């Protein structure tokens, strides 16, 4: 496993639609392992393959909130797609490893229904809510060439120290 460089705006890969994964072999396994290490090192709570300059539909998410009763869990999702958005939305503050020193208020669905595959090609069906749903929506946007800044109702520049103190996806 190795750390990969996280690309930042205006890198062109961040604006392209990533391609579907068809091969679940050793190269994909290495990519996922590297993405997990890179996300943890950054540190962040989510990472999409385009953020490490790989235009494939792969995301990793690691999140838990003991106070909210959400156990800490690591997800690696290949070819994820959101099949349902809740009507209920909420505005929350987001930052991004690929958009350094910027945060924004983004309206997202409170809950989603997500389908895709795990790292071995086994079908996944998830129904995250709250912050976890926000992370998945943010990462799947990356796979479609969409940045949180495109959806933000308000953006703000912050110091590198403030940016590092918040959960970034």
C-alpha cells in the first residue's frame, strides 16, 4: 500500500465523468488500499478515485459517530449510484481535500439509497442518513465531475489550520 498524491483544482480529472469498473482484480485492490491509506493520511472521511488522478468509479468512506449511534465503519464502493434521495434535505458545511482552504454550505438529501459493489464485486445496498449520506453524495459527485463548490449556497476561504480541523471529504 502506498500514499497517492491528491490532485487539486483546477486538475482536469476532477471535471470528467469517471468510467465504470469492470475488472475487480489486483489493480483495483491496490487502488482501494492506496485510497484508504491516502484518505486516512490526509486526513479525510471520504475519497474518490478521481481525487488521486484515476478516472474510475471507486470511492472510499470512513465514518462513525458514537453520540449518534453510528458505529465506525469503512466502506469501499465500486460503481456506486444513488437510486433514491429523500425529500428531506439539510444544509451542512463541507470541505474537500481537492479544494484546499475553502468550505461551503451545501444542501443535500438527508438520506439516500445507494447501490454498487464491494471491492470484490459483491452487490451492495446501503441506506445512509445524515452526515454519512452527505459524505456519499459528495464522493459520488466527484465521480460525475461535480465539486461541492458547484452546489454550495455560500463559500468561504479558511486558514489551512481551520481546514485541517474539520472533516474533509
